[in-house]
C-alpha cells in the first residue's frame, strides 16, 4: 500500500492507504473521503474528482493526457496549473508520500 495525504479545504489531513495499480480516486472513495465525489466512477467524464497536487510532487506524476486536460476545463472550483483528476492518478510506489489538496467544491 502507498500512503497518500489528502488535505481538506479547512486544513484537515486525511492519510489513505492506496492500492498499487488503482487510482487515487478509488482510494479516496474507499476511505470515505467526502471531498471526492467521483460521479462517473473514474471514466473521466465528470471532473468531480478534481484535486490540486502539491507542487513539490508534480514531477512524480506523468503528464496529463489530452482528455484529462480538456476535462479539467469543466471543474467547479478554479483550475490551476497543479489541477489533476484523481481518477487519472495511477498508484505506484513512486507516489509514496504524495500530497493533494481538495477543492472547495466539486459541483
């Protein structure tokens, strides 16, 4: 398992154990993180699993696909340079200690 920290807008930190090969969205939903809605179940159709990746951790992630980049234009909260869809963040050992911030709203 890979430990990842999700930070709620109020500053509360939630540490989840994410299964290698799964997605960050799946790990967050399984842990009951309410800031990740995941309406489409991870099919990159809704942008309700939007997160802000800690800028120091961005190099750990592969580049956004064209589809992810387009879907990020549909986020409810402001899109930033470090915005990603958590359904597109695949868990591997290189993500140990990853920190992401949840947006104010997913709707």
